[in-house]
């Protein structure tokens, strides 16, 4: 996965363009570092990770995002319409 350095990161405009008004689904979001960058850029983020500790850090770091703790091999809740999936 691309690591986002700042709002001037070259990936952010492409991601924003592809996502439109729909949420970005981040698979393996960890502690929410990239989720925070995306949210700071105005994106709606849904993150999924297996680690409960990582999900708690992500929730603290990005309170505006939605996070789910679970195995990616199992069915998981998705918001209606996803604009971009990052892994």
C-alpha cells in the first residue's frame, strides 16, 4: 500500500477522484495512520483490521472514521457504495 506523507502526496488526488463522494475502504488499516491522512484530506474512511489493539488506536486517531475488528476472510459490513479499496 502507498504510504501517504501529506496532503500534497501524489496519490491523494487520484484516490479522491476515484472515490467521489463514496467511502474509502481500507483493508488492514492498522493503527489508522493512512486513515488519518485520508480523513484529513476530507475522505470518508471505513477501516478493517484483525488486531483489536490497532483498531482502538485507529479509533482514537480518527474518530470520524468507522472501524471494524475482524478477519478479512470472514464477511464484514460494508457501507452502501465504496469508492476505493486500499490494502
